[in-house]
C-alpha cells in the first residue's frame, strides 16, 4: 500500500471518528429533550423514543453532520418532520369495511330496514362524491385508503411529489366530507 493510500485511509478514519464522537456527544446532550419535544406532539413515550432514535440516525446518515452550523436545530427539525409524518400516517388509517360489518354482527343480529335504507343512501352519496373527484385526486384517495400505500409510494407510483399527494388527499377528504354532511344539514 502506497503512502498516499495510507494518508487517504487515515483521513477517512479521522473523519469517521470525528463524526462518531460528534454524534455521541449530540445524542448524550439532547436525547432527553428531543424525546420530550417529540412526546408533546405524539403523546406516546414509546413512539417518542423510536422517533428520537430515527432522527439521530437520519442525522448520522449525513456525510458530515459535524460541519452543520446549528446541529441541534437541524436535529429537532428532523424530529419534528418525523413526528408530523407519524401523526399524518396515524390519521389516515385504512378502515376495513368487513371488520366494521363483523363488529356490527356481534352488536345486533341484523340491521333494521330503516338502517339498511340509510346505509344505501349514504353509500350512494359517497359514490357520487367519489366519482365527482378529479381523476388524480380519486387515484390518490384510492391508493391511500384502500391499498394502504404510504404517501411516498403513491408519489412514486403516480410520478408526483409527496406534497401533491397531501394536497390531493386533503382535497378529496374536504369534498367527500362536505357531500356526506350535506344530507345531515338539510
């Protein structure tokens, strides 16, 4: 091995040691406050701990986190983004219609004719509202709610940004909500 290769390996080794030492100190100094910060958003100790670890790993994955001007602020921003993503994901849980039906089977033997009629009318209103959505909006809603794809997967499949996926989901939910609540307001 030549002298330049040895020098290069020493440089890489020194850089990696500096990075490891920096991350170790950052984790020791801010781990508890980072978890408390995340907990205020997600209200679950276990999730807060997991997201704090994930935030540190994301920072560690950077080429040279020790060169950041404000590493604590950057770490907390990563944690904030992870917490918001988790909250969005939890809010968009997929509902399994068969589970709801099975649950109702245990509560009462059969729906009354009035309940059946109400359900059919509500389902009709939902389908009209769903069909009235713009095509891309409808695709995004379907992929999220019925195929349970993550926002990033939907963005990749439809070749749009994750921000656009969120916009389509918000638009779909607003349209569906207004259509479904309209009969109740009459």
